[in-house]
């Protein structure tokens, strides 16, 4: 356990030395907080229409800092709500992928043999499917609700995680501490849960950090096309679609949610890469 | 003499001998056979998902009188047992018949595919070609200028290009070049008017350019450190020759292996690009089908897209195996 603590302490120290990574983390924390509490602090509600100020530019009117859309809805509030929806789906889908992928991969890698071959065959088959297109089929068939979207994205999100974890588990099970646990009388379930899984947290965390922006992009992509999150609910994707439709006369409607999305994805990607470097300094 | 030997090395790299051709044929056969079960799974899953889900294609409009509904269902064969429906569907697929569209009553899905596929293929192929033409030189340039300004600039641009999704790039480019500058049409499609294709192709290509530039830079830097490069330099070969004939072929291997994911990215991106720029391609039909809950249309489009992706992946893998014999010798993965 002390070695594990050392690894994490070292990783944290390396991460703390990386100013750009810290900045990304700070921006992400800020955006999360804004999405969580921001809508409560602002004067306008998501669907509230300000009849006197339709499609006003940012900073043109007191109170509408980021302007309003064609219906007079405050763009800042809607963007924060969209951020909230997009982030919730991304975090939940990542969590589902994490739990499914880690348990699937760890069990397959630990048990080896025929069970492993069968379990990974399932992963291989699903992996060969063009995922975005099957997510589209699922949203067509199950209807376009946030829950469907979450389920459809999670259905494919866990595959890579399972592969990564299985590889790690295969290597870990050969280590002495697993022998020691077996000698100590621990059963397979206990060994997987207490010895294998904690030791593969490093790559799992890195991959999870990199999964979040992927999910955000898929969700926004579908919402942009109109087959994801539906009005009146806002998501970054459908806000960008609205903005694209109005860009000729109200370019800020495109710029605000698009900037928000790009910043979000960029920060997550950057943080994920930095985490990987911090946990595995051998490459550098 | 040294000059010709440099060329011969490069040539032997690209033109395999007799034994290589034989082992290559075995590999091709194995890979093509391996792709068939995947296709079968895709067709089966797509069929099962659409048929087993609660709700049918005629649920959405206002409730239909039961007789009309029954008529509709029997017209589309939906009253038959599932196995019969599946048999009919697969039988149709083998003859290139994807069934009728539920919502575009005047068209079959096959007609929609036939009208959309060429458009999608043209912009997709043009985007990949553009990406290769821009991305690889940019990567080489960045590698040669390692850690200098040009390198930093190219890599920063690449990170931006990777982080900005297609559905943000597309409206942005349309706004700047279409609306503000009036250089190019914002949307539309007239056969024989290539200016319509510029924005869609550039939009699709940009993320691939960014990724290819990063990839080429990385592998180029690695290859340039290799001993045979030092040897080639020590022989006094001109710099461009070392670069193009000794370093580049090896450095391009990772690029080749990225061609599969590239195809996937371009095909997925074409949904957005065709929707935004109003191109009558497959992507727009798929999105329309998804919005209308047109089951047969969505299924048909997904099957075509999936087949395209598998085929392009296969081609990329085959090119890779042709260039790298180690891959061919690997019996089975």
C-alpha cells in the first residue's frame, strides 16, 4: 500500500509542476461550478422569455451578459443549462463505462482461459460495430430522451475500458502479491476486488478523463443533428445548432456555446494527457 | 551509385517480391473472410434493434384507424413472423434491395442510397486526399523544425484542430467565407459546380489534417534518430534524399495505420457536413431518416456506412500489411 501511496504522491507532484494542466483543471472546476450553481444565481430562468430584448448582443443590455436568442431567452443561462446537461450525461456515461468496463475486464483478465476468450469475443464483436451509427439506431428506436442517449452512449463506452483493464489484469495476476493473497486463502472475487482493481486505477483514471470529452462530443454531435437532447432542454449541441441557424444575424448565439464546448473538450483532453504523463513518466 | 541504392531501397520497400505476393494473398483472403461475420452481426443487430423495440414506425402520427394500420403493416410485411421478416430482409440485401422507405413513400431505400452514395464518396475522398496533402508535409516540416517556432505553431494549430469538432468548424467556416467574405456559397449543390464542395471538403479534412500532422511529426522524429538515417547522412547523401527516400517511408507506417480511423471520422463527419451545407448525400438521408423515425431508411444507411467503414479499414490494413511483412506473418489475432 505504501508503494501505491508513493506512486500517487509522485504523480500529484508531477501534475502540480505542470502549470498548463493545473490551469485546465481550474477551468474545468470553474465550469462545473458555474453549471451547477450558476443558473440559480442569475436573474433569468432557462425558458423565460424577455419580450423586450430579443436577439440582443452580449453586453448590450444590463443582465443579459452573453445576449439573448431569437425568443429572448438569456443565452448565458441556457448555455449553463446546456453545460449541465452535457456534463451530466458525459459524467454518468463515463461512470457506467467505468464500472462495466473495469469489472468486465478485471474478471476476464483474472480468470483467463475460456471465460476470458468468450468475454473478450463479445467485446471484439461490439468493437467492430460503427458505434456512432448504432447509437443513432438506438435513439431512433427508443425515442430521444436524455436517458436513452445516456444508455446508448454507455452501451459502447465500456469496450475500450474493458480491453485496457483486461490487459492490466493479465499482467497483475502474475505478481507476487496475488500469490500471497491466494496463499492467504482469499477467493477469486476478493482478489479481483481488493488486489487487482486497486492496482489498475492509474490507467483507468487516465482513460476515464479522456472518455468524458469523447462522450461530450458524441452527445453534442447527436444533439446538433437534432437526434439527441430536444428543445426546450438545452444542450451544448442543440444550442450550437440554433446558433448555426441564426449566425448570419446573431453570431454570438453560435460563438457562446461553441466556445464553451471547445474549451471544455480541450481542457479535458489536456488534463487527461497530463495525467497520463504524470502517472507514467517513462515516456518523457 | 549511392544515389541509385537509395532509390532501390525505397523501391524494394514499395514493390514486394514473389514470396511477399503469395503471403499477401493468404492474408487478403483471411481478412476478407474475417470481415463477413462482422457484417452479419451488424445486419442482425440492426434488424433486431429496430424490430424488437417497443413502438413501431407508424406510432408517431396521430393514432391510425386499426384497419389502416393493419393494411400498412401487411403492405410492409410487418405482420409476418420475425424470422420470415428477417429472411426477407437479408434476401433483399443480397440482391441490393434495402426495402421501401417508410416515410419517403415514393422512394425505395436503395434509390436513396444510389442517389446519396456518390455525393458522400466524392466529398469523403476529396477530404482524405486534401488531408494527406496538407497533413503529412505539415508534420514533416514540424519535425524538421523541432521545438522551433514553426514546430510550435503547427502543433498548436493541430491541437486546436483536434479539439474543435466538425459541427463547430462547419458553421464557423460558412460564416466567415460564405457570409462575411462572400467567397464561397454557404450551402447548396449543383452538379458541376465545384465551389459548392470547397467548404464541406475543407471542414471534413481539417481534423484529419491536424491528426496526421501530429502523427507524422512524431514518427518522423523517431525515424530521424534511427541509425540508418545517420548512416545515410554519413554517406554524404543530400538532405532531401535522406528525408524522402530513407526516412519518409518508415515514418509513414503509423499514418497508414491511421487510415482506418480516418475513414470512420470522415464518414461520421459527413453527417454533419451534408446537413449543414445541404448536400444530398447519404449522411443527410440518414439524419432525415433518424428524425422521421424511418426504420428501414436508417437501417439501410447504417448498413451501408458500416460496410464502407469495414471495407476501408480492410483496405488500410491490407496496405499496412503490404508495407510491413511482419503483419502478414502473424497467423491469427
